[in-house]
């Protein structure tokens, strides 16, 4: 929940492959900023004040004033992994912000035709790929050094329409309009063996996702 005081500074924590690019795009569409200026978006509030939104991609660790309201989106770990796998296989070809994409990772990903190939790779190779920012556990972006959530509002890809309504109300801004972007054309499926591996690898992400979804259904 937002504080009773008016929110004037927002930190958007962008967890890769969780609709963060689409959310950032809708913020730009509501402002006068050009899309290549990805920090410090200034939005007008309904009461004719303004709100500054600073996007920090990697984590909540960056220091902000105590009144900063932090927002992030998460996604089901299976869906996020498949999205990241396809995204890197394509070399980030559909990213509207990073025109050059992730070509360096695409070169390494070419040896893995499907997720199971990656999971069956040698531990050094597998761990190196999974250390890429797009595969890192979501909790790594959202928790502080004491392993506690450091975000005030967490939306999900499954509840994104209602989350956009909620965020617009919290920030007291005109209703944001969000469209899908940066989607990969490649599609992959997980075997039961793949799922077993991911459930262990992303066990903390599953706990977080299930808790957030349970809380949202309680409020519905």
C-alpha cells in the first residue's frame, strides 16, 4: 500500500523479462520524454503536481530518499525462464530500447537448441549462462542485503491490467495504457525434468510468486 502522503518520487525496479519494457514504454507515452532518455521520467499528477520516476534496472540496492516509492513486476518462473531463453536465442532482436541487443549471448546460446540442452550442459557452462542478468532469480533484484523485500508494490504479468489501474491510482496520474512489447517469436516448452530443475533453481522465486498471487486473490 502507498503511504497516505502524496507520492512524489518513484523507483521502478526493472526485473528482466517481466513486462518491464512494456511498463517503461507506457510511462514514456504518458510523459514528454524521448524513449532514449530512460531515467527520471517526469509525469503530471491529477492535482497538477508532478511525480518523478527513476528507473534502476539491477536492484533495489541503489540509495534513494526514504520517501521513495518502489515498484516492480514479476512473472511465473517457468514463463520468465522460457521468455529469457527465447529472447537470448534471438539476440534480443525485438527490444525497442537496446537496438544492438544481446548478440554476445546469442552466440553462446546457439549451442542449446532447447532448455533441456542447457540444463544438461557441464556445470561451469550452465552456471555461466544462468548467471546472465535475464536468468538471475527475481528475488536478487527485489530484496535488500538482509534478504527482505525492498519494494512497495509488486505487479505480475498475470494481473497486469489491474496492476496498471492500481499504480495509476497510487501515483495519482492519468490512467496508464500498456501494450505488449519486446516479445520473442521463438517458443519453447519445458519437460517434466526441466520443470524439476527450475523448481529447485528458482525455489525462492516460486515462494515469492505464490505469495504475491495469493495476496492479490485475497484482495480481489
